[in-house]
């Protein structure tokens, strides 16, 4: 099933907007996480929690859902091309990791400064940098796949093409 050009353009616009917004929000989170490791300032973790709850999580869901819908109504399809399948898998994986990290982010935002400075919380603070950096790399890889669209049909794509 393919949609008309107007709907495809609308979905493409929404997908690009949510994806670029997500990329920017994750970059801001990474910056705050890096400063948070050095500064041990609780206000930074409060800002990180706000960015996560009100920007990153909604934009990640929007990007995944709009991208999936977009693939279903365009000739690219959801499972016809390897680049679409890989991009879907990367986005879903990033969302799962994000959702698993939200509790740690919330906990860090609730800690008083004295507790936050404790060596016991250093691994959690450092993991914010690691996860945000990894998330940014995954999003950049998804962007590269979207732009270059490497060739390669899945077995389903080959069957659909020959039918």
C-alpha cells in the first residue's frame, strides 16, 4: 500500500523533524552528562532528567512510530530493504536502552549534592556519558543509512520484486 505524495511528504517532514530534534536533544544531554561527571552539580542531573522526560523519550517514540508508518506507505516498505530493517532495529534498540536508563537518570536528578559526590555514584554518572555517546552514534548511523540507502533487498523484498 502506498500513499499519495502529500501524505508521504507530511510523514517525511514529521520523521525528519522528530529525528533531528532527537539528535539535538541527545547531543545536549551528552554535554550535560560530561559536565555532570566533572562538576558533581545536582542541577545538571535535574536538567538531564527534564530533557529525557520531555524531549528525548517523546521524540524517540515519534521517530520510531512515524518512521515505521512512513515505511509502510512508501515503496521502500518496512522489510523490503536491509537499510530500512537495520535502521528500524537501531532505533528500537536505542529506545529500549533509553527506557532502561530513565530510572537511573531520575535517581541521579533526585540525589543531594553530598550523595552525588560519593564514589558509589561515579559509575552511574559515567554511564550517562557512555550511553548518550553511544545513542548519538546510533542516531548518526541511522542518518547515514537514510541518506545513502545502501543497496540490498531482503528475501521478502526479492519475492515482492519478482511477483
